[in-house]
């Protein structure tokens, strides 16, 4: 079937443009067909084998996806063995789920026709050139994936079958209009409440605590009073920016002589083309040109490439790297020379070599400033690397201090204050430096200084030598140090308990009609009424919508905590019906139905896994 796929109209100009651009294509979701079987397997699902090759290919695809998404951050994650194990397991689980879906779809008799597969391929943008399916491009990309066109088509067919099953599940949930309106009214409902707040902080200030209560709380909650690991370090910093060297004319001339390829503009050719759909049309064009017809006029009249036709066939200046093979192989050497009829992937061409610009070397005067800066930088880096070596040797030879390294570097070491893992000094805030400090290799016994670090290079132009001056391991802070903090916590806890007891008593009084007197005695009163919506995220709004509906002229009451931790008495006076705009109502229904569909799909996958015979291989861990 795939042999019947053919390209539509194309442009030679577009072909040149795409020849300059590096095109990448990532295929996802078609596991099971990328790589054939092997001597071992990742899993067997009801007897269907997921090969080791398929699994490793899927892992590589996931790594590439994560790398593109996270950039340098993924490199850090990839160095974590547990993270990579988890990722590999997730990939295997996904392959197993795909196999289960495929098997279930076949059980239901679901299928995809050849025409549907063909249309899906034609619609894939990665296979298109200027909005039109390109068979050459299609074959090239499929080959890059290590597949034949038929293998790709089969993989796509299976993916589409699985998607058909998913859509059948995910697209069936619905809500009746009556249900929608009722739910919308409920969601849009508003409640009018009054609040009376018991200030917990004010109560805490009146509390008294004993030494026994303080000690008891401290002993039971020691892990809450940990002093983090602390370091003090001395360091020497080397910076290439501070090591710029003088540059002579001889230095510049020497660099220019040795790197002339960097300043050479390659040969450029200028072509004009006339593109036709048939060979006979091209032959007629060539005959007319040989009889003296104007090339530019003929291109405007006859060329099927509308882009180049506008310019009389002119393709502009092309270097060898951007010249199509058809033009390279046309044998055009002399200005004005015409080609014969050229068969190409876009039809038929007649080309003319309009001009040749030989390769030329830019004169030294033109690039001198650029070279001076480059040579200065390189000499500075050479001096920087030489100094690194010198300082490294000194730090290694005198490993009980940084004195030798200071002398070699010609600078004094900097001494930091105490810091932990979360507040590394800005000057040292580089991952390689942090790793050297915190991995324990520079710490001696009982927190004493250990060895000097080796040279730690950062960003290619800075380097450090580190020495841990002093180290304090993580430890529980003594009670004397945190007594004031513990005291406040205990007081606040006792105040919370008292506030809750007081609120419960007041709530009982309110429900029996004696609330006014009780509130007055407690020095409290309800504030002005305010209207709360169900969408409010604060604790009081959420609590208000849990209260029972008020009777006529009789509020309902409840107790809650506000965001400051105070205890609040709530009086619900009125429930108002709300309205919801149609657009918001539609979005709400869509969210609910999608969620229900997700639940249904997860239930299906759970049942399929329970009923399946799944045997996994021993290859989840990365290969050694």
C-alpha cells in the first residue's frame, strides 16, 4: 500500500530551503514495531512479547523527550539512579498498557482501513513540504527511524486502533440538561454569613506554662528543632577574565596564517531554472532557449515554480552546501551555459549557470579586530589553564592548608561564614563547587578540616580550590537555645484548645437561643454580614457551605478556623441562588465529563491488568 504514495506539486526553491534546515522527527506511541525481537524480552503480555529492543528504544525516546523539555535540568535527574529506574519502569508500564489496549481492541473487532492509514500519513506535517505530502521526505524520515514504509504503516494502524478504543470510552459520558442546570445552580450558590472571631494570639499571651510542659513538648518533638549541617570554607578563585594578555601584530599574523579556512568564503554559483511538469514541456523550453529565447521571460511564462518564476528563474547565489544535487550534477562550468533536461523529484528542470564567484580569503585588515580579540582570549585562556595547573600542584603538595596555593595563585584565600546546603554563598553557588563541599570528601574527623580540593572548573573560565575550615553535622538544638520558641508553641497550643472549648460552649448557647448573652459575656459579637461564594478557597468560605440550611428567620451556626488559625463562629443567615454564564456552564460540564471518562478508562486498564498474564524480564535497571 505504501508504495502507492506519491508526491504532489513541489518547488525547487522550497527544496533548497529545506536542504539548509536540519529537520528532526520524533515518533511516539507506536511501540512494538520499531525494533524486532531479541534474545531476551522486557515483558510478555498474554503471551505477546515486548522485546528488549522495543523497550530500550522506548526508553531512548523518553530520554530525548525529557531532554528537550527540561534541558540541563534533565542531566541532573539522569545522574540519579533511582530516578532513572523509576522512568524505565514507567516506560515499561506504558508499553504493557499499549499491548493490553491493542489486544482488547482486536477482541472487540475494531479495525482501521488502508484508506484511513493513508490519510493519516498524508496529514502528518512532518511528512509535508510546503503543506503538501512529500513522498521522498516520508521515506527518508521513516528510514531514519529504522523502519520500512510498511512497518511504519502497520505501527500507525495499531496506534489508531488503540486510539479508536480510547475515544469510544472517553467520548461517551454526558450530562442531561436538567442535571447540568441543577449542578450549575448549586455551584453558583452564595451564602450570607456573619463571623465572630476568637483571637487565638490574644489568648496565647494570657497563657502560663511550666518548665515541665516545656521540657515534655521538647522531648516529644525534638525532630522539629534540628540544626542543619553547617560549613565554613576557605577558597581561592581564579578567573580567566582577569588574565587577559597583550597581543602583538606577529601574534595576529600567525593566527591568521594558521586559520585562513575560517576567513575563506567558498565558491558561489548563481543559477536560473525553469521548472516544468512534464519532460516534453522541458524539451520545448530547452529548444526555445537554444533558438535565442529570453530565459527570464520564458521562466515567467512557462515555469511551474511560481516562486522562482517571479524572478525570471533566478535562484540567487548558492554555495555547494545549499545547491540541489540536480544542479550540482548538471555539468555546468561556464557562465551562460545551459543544461539539458534534468529529471528531479519536483518535475523536470532546465537550468543555466549565470555567474561564478570564486572562493576568496578575507584580507587581514578586514578581520584584524576580530582576530585580536580572539587571540587575546586564547592567550588569556592558555595563561588561565597554566595557572590552574600550578595552583593544583601547590594545593596537592601542601594539603594541610591553602598557603602554598595562595602563593601559586598570587591571591589570598577568602574565608566564608557559616552556611548550609540551602544558603551557599553566591560566589560559590555552582553545582560542581556545591558537590565538592557537600559530598563529605573534604571534611576531616569530628568536623576538623580535611584535604584541599582539586581544581574545580566552572563554566570554562573560572576555577576554585576549596578547603573546609570547620564542619558541624546536623544535630538537635539544645533546649536552652529553643526554649523561647517552645514556650510560644506550648502557649499557642493551650490557647487553641481553650478557644475551641469556648467556641463549643458559645455554639451550644446560640443553638438554644441564649447566644446574645453568652457572646456579650465573652466579649464577642458578630461582624457585619458578608456574601461568600462556593469557589472561595479560604477555610471560612469552605466551612460556610457545609452548614445546614437556615430556617426562616433563624440562622444556622457552626465553628471553623480562619487562615490565621483563629477560631471563628459562623452564623448562616441566607442562601442565595446563583446564576452561571452559559460559557462557564459548558466548561464545567466538559471538565466533569472528561474526569468521568478518565475514571472509566482507568477502571478499564485496571481490569485488563487484573485479568492479564503479565511476565516481566529483568531489564528495568539500566544496562551495565
